[in-house]
């Protein structure tokens, strides 16, 4: 090859680095040169030599990226559309020779020791395969080699390499093959890869199928919001709604619309829901039908509100699903779960807009009086099933559907305009009548009372109205028959006898008149006989004397209705309102007798009412606190939980002062008299025992209650905090998601709230660690990773984690002293290593002072006792830091960052990215871990987001001059390297 040709290739690569150059012209001119050559080997060698300068650069420099794009465009330029078999046979060798040559070179280089070379190899293969047309052809042997090489590279140490390898295999997967190695590799990466950008890359190219759908669905609950967002996008664009189960559809909407990241919410609102609607021909009611709204009404309402918020024309919303007639009502025979829920959601959405939606709301709802009659007529149509009918699933489902529709109609009462007095009174009357109906289902009682109480504005009026309804339901007016006395019976018999005699006499006279042909007199007698017969019949049919009298009903259904109404009334009352005589009468006649009822449902509702009413009166709480404590220990689990909630509410509202009524007598009844403990200690001991309960719900409710009490400052106890931490880590609670979530959130918020809380966490550190170290092998606590627990305590007590930082010595300083004293107790103990590691992770102040001197003295004493080399190194490091001989933490980080080579700056530390394998039942610290400053930085340097759909966050656009200056500082020019190589 001539020097001119060498200059042509070199010049093409140099010019390709500039973004403003036309790469198409460069490709065309270089291709013409290539086609004219007979011996192409020298061209290949020179081309590879120039390309290698770009392949050894790991950072995403603009010049390097331009060269990579140029190489791809030049290679793909040899491809021609395949239309006939003859063309393939004649031209395949010439056209595919350069592509095969380049792919062979890349496949030989994918095992290079340099991660930069491996990254560029995978990147080039990805771009080459992505740029080829759909009907492009590659040799089977090369295709197999690419497949094998990329399967190796998806397990590379560096995330960028794994990303490009995963993207390169996108066209090599076969979703119809259950044994496809690419699909298996993708699923493995989705489940186990620690880098979020790798998971995003796999999501962007994996093909949905019956095998991969579960993995894609699982990524909607990824820990990274970017991964969750992309997973929802894939669900919207590539997965049909019919491919998902009802539970999956509901879960996607419930979690997506309530996600902590706004970007995920927007994807669900703007992509997933519209995509599902398009697949169902924009039929909203069909979408609701596929969500099974009877079992997930709240999620369906949230989805509808999201759709309403994106609508442009309000009139379209009225026509889509409401189906209202001229009365602005849905005909009773046309009511379904879907259209009534749509109607209710639309009304609530419009009403929430205030004055802006008032005009449109008038088109959705009739006058209050008309709607009240409509609601009353529908609720009267709900049948009351007998025990035999309840066994028929068809009838039971029909009634449950009617109850759901009734619930939605009752909720619509809250959207009515009740400011007008006439309509307001009619709505109140109808609500009261519906509460008195014997066939009103128990499931609707609570909502009816809520709407009734909501319309009444005064507490005294609310109490009077609801108390009257309770009285009418509990003691209805019943007619009672009164037996007649003997005198009245004798008088009645005499009258009947007299009438019979008169009738007989009239009949005889009638016969005589007929025989004498006195027809006028006969007609008069005949009329008289008819009147006498009528009077006789009325006297015989005259009913017995009756009167109405109130009769008390004590059946479970009646008691449940009354207690439910009482509970809703008490919830709506002002907490500062004292107990009035009416409420006192209800307590004495209804609530307290029901606490000992044989029916568990009645007892449970009575306990709920008792706990609620006790919040309005300390005297009442003191009177019945012993009863609540007894119920928490002796009754059924559900009732015990209700009593426990009532007890926790009392402690939250009134504090531990409420325990001055000596409930200890009850709790200490089985204990020796010599053990005298305060009521507070007895209560806390009882709650602590509940944490070990085998009843999952009781254990969870106790943990949640203690968390509330500690967070509000009602209880300050390092022992209880230690119990909660151990409960969170305990493998026994692994399946209890509510408990894990509650404690995970509590520990973070509690430690960040104040310095006092951090001191409590510090005090609980050593008891927690001792419990773990001394746990027997048969205990579940022995499976917990103690180093993981220690890291949690370090993060919780970190001074930078406080919402309001305080001046002075930090909690880590005092924690370091505690740990040192613990080490000195037994320097040869196996846990000393962990304690030394903990000391090295603490943010200890190195300012001179008495505390610093004391800690240095303790460390010196420990160094004299401890012989383990690891411990000695860790202790010496801490001691040097205290003495000020070592550099500050920030300076050390700067020095390390400066010393790192630019090409390796984006490498991910294997120790940080590779997750430790958790033991069975182990709780990962990340759920409650407060992120370090270094962890708050993005991962843009660690991963490549190419070909992964992601909307960049909005940012201020810099000026053209500033942009040019920044590019000049950061870009890397390959020309100098190429010239240096040529001159040498």
C-alpha cells in the first residue's frame, strides 16, 4: 500500500473525531478507496492500527465515541439489501469480507486483560449488530462465536462491559426457546446483578414471554427508581394486559401510583394506563372490569383519578362511563360495579377542584332530595338472606355485588350540595330511615352513620340523633295483644244473639209479605236483613284490643348494628368533648354488657367502642383500664389486638400517667408478693412478652405500638429498642412484611429525630450485640450477621444523620468509649475483631480535649492486651487519627482520587457492588441504612446508559462559550497519539 493510501486512512480517522465533519462523506471516500484495492490486507492492518487507539480509552470521550461511530458506519456501508438468492451467492464474499474480518478481530480481543478493550469490543459488536438491517446475514460460525463471547462478557467484573454485552445479545435471543442461553443470562442478570444500569440495559432489550414476564414484573419493585421506571415502560409498550393476572394488574397500579419517585408515577399515569386503554378500545368500564373493582376499589379509584387528570375535554369523561339519564341518574337496572364506581370517582374528582368544577358537578348529580329517594329505593331492594340462602354461592355473590353498589352510592352523598335546607333535611331523613331498615346490611351501617354525622354540624345534635336511632333499633315498638275480660265477651255474645233474633224475625216477616204479595214491604225487609248481616259479620270479626310496647333485642346482628353506629359516632366526636349523660347511658346499657357477650364479633366491636370512648375521659380510662389489660391476655386473638390498640392509644394520648390506677394487681396476681413492681414496669413487661408471641398479628401490633410510643417520646428504653432491632433481623419475621416495613421506617426516623434518640440507640448497641454473640446454635438469632447489625448501629448514630445537627461531642465519641471498655472486659473474645472494625468505622472527633485523651488512653491499653494483627492495625489507625498524625478524611479521599488512573476511574469497586451472601433469614441492612455521603453520588461514571431509554432530568442549559470551554478541557484527541506512534 502506498503512503498516500496510509494517509487516507489516518486522515479519515483524524477527521472522524470532530463532530462537525460529515461522516457519510468520509465513509464514502474510504469505501471507494477500499473497493479499488486488490490486496486488502494492508488496508485491514492500517485500519485496525488506527482503531486500536480508540479501543484503549475507557472513558466516554466525544472524540473516541465519534471514531467508534465512524468504524460502525464504515463497516455497515458494505451491506446491500438481500432480495434474491443470486445476489447472495455472487456478492456475499465481497460485501461481508470486511464485516467478517472486523468481527473476527473483535472476538479475538474480547478476552483482553484491559477492561477498556473489553468494553470497546462489546460496544462495537453491539453497535454493529444494531446497525445491520433486519434481513442481514452473518456466517453461522461467527454468529455462534459472538453468542459465546457475549455470554462470557455478561459476567465481566466491570458494569459497563456487562451492559454492552447484554445489549449486543438483543438480536441473538429466541423467546420461543425455553432453553435459550441468552434468555437465561438475561434473567440471571435481572435477579442478581448489583448494578442498576445493568438491570436497566437488560430490561431495555429482553423480549417479553411467558418465561420472562415474571422477571420483568419483579423489576417494578426494584430498589432503584430508574429501574422501576423502565420496567413500567416495558410493561406498557411490550406486554398486553391480558398476559397479566388480575393480581398483577392491581399490584402494578397500586405500587406504581403510590411510588416514592415522581418519575415512576408519571410513567404509570402517562404510559401504562393509556396503553391498557388503547388495547381495550378506550373502554374505561372494560378496564375496570379487568381490575375486579369489588376487591380493589381504592386502587381503581386512584387509577381513574390519574386518567381524569390527563383528560383534555371534561364532556368526554361524562360520556365514557357514567351513562346518566335525563334525571342525572344511572337507571337502577343498569347499575354495575364498574359504572357506579366510575360515577363516584368522577364526582369526587370534580368536587375536589372546588369552585372550578362546580358547574360540571351539576351535570353529574341531581338534587339532593331526588338522589336520596334514589338511594333509599335501591337499598330497600337488597334482600336479607337466610342461613340456607347464604350457603348458595350464586345468591351470596349477587347480594355482595348489590352491597358494593350500595356502598358507592352512599359515598356519593358526600358530593351532594346540602347547603339548601330542604334537600338537606330530606337527605337526613332518608339516612335515618335506612339505618332503621331491618334489611340494611351490616357492611353499610358504618358508611351511613359517617354521612349522617358529616351532614350534622354540631356534636350535641349528632349524639342525640344517633342515640335515638340506636334506641329504635335496639328497642323497637312491637304491637302486643290484650286478652278481653269475661264481661266484654258476654256483652259481645249478647249483641250477636240479639242480631240473630232480629234477622230471624225479619226473615219470617219477609216470607209473610211475599205470601200476601206486599212487595214494597218485602223490599224494605230485605234491605234491613242485609244491614243486620253486615253488622253481625263486623262484630264477629272485630279484632282484639292491641297496644304498642318497646321490646329490647339482644341478638348478635342487632347488637353489632348498634355498636357499629356507636363506634362511628365516637370517632367523629371532638376528642376534647367530655362524656355527656347520653353517652354514659349508652356505655352502661350497650357497650359494657356487650364486652361479655358470647359472640366474638360483638365482643370485638364492644372493645373498640370502649377504647374509643375512653379517649374522651381520663376517669373512664382509669376505670376500665384493668378490663382492657385483662382482655389483651385472655380473649381471642382478634379481640386481644383490639384491646391492645386501645391501650396503646391511651398511652399515646395520656402518657404513662394513665397507669396510676394500679393495674399491677391484675398482672401480678400469679406472682410472689415479694416482687413489687410499678404498673409501668408491668405494662412494659407485658408488651415485651407480646413481642415473642406466636400470634403474628399480635406481635406486629405490639411492635408497631412500641415504635409509636418511642418515637413520640412516651417511652425511652434501650432494652425495648434492642428488642425491636433483634425482632427486625430475626429470621422468624422474614415473611411478615408489615412488621419489617414498620420497623425499618421507624429506626431511620427515630435515630434522625434528635440527639436524645441517638443516645438511646447507642445505649442499646452493646446489649444487642451481646444477645447475638450469646445466642445458642438452636436459636434463630444465631443466623443473623452480627457485622451487619453493627453497621446499622453505626449508621443510625452517625452525627451527619441528624435533622438538626448539634454542637459538641458526637454520639460516636461516647459509643467508642463503650466499645473500648467492652473490649477490655475480655480482649481474647472472638467478638473483639468486630468491635475493632466498628471503632474504625466511627466518626470520632480528633479535637484535643479530655474525651480525646481518655479515648487514647483506652486504645493504648487495648493495644497492650490484644494480639490479633487485624485488630492491632485497626486500633492503630484509630489512635493515629486521634493524635492527628494521619491526614483528614477528606484529604485522604482527594489523594486517592488523584492517584487513580483516568482509564480506571469508572471501575466499580468489587467489594462495594458485589452483595454479601445473606444467611437464611438474614435481614439486609439496606432497608434501614442511612446512606453515606459517598453513596449519594450518582453512578454515571460506573455505567453506560447507551440504548437504554431514559428521560434526562431538566437542567439549565449552559452558554455556548462555557460549553466549548468545558469540552476543550475534557475531550481527548487521538491525533497526538497517532502522530507520536508514526514518528517513533
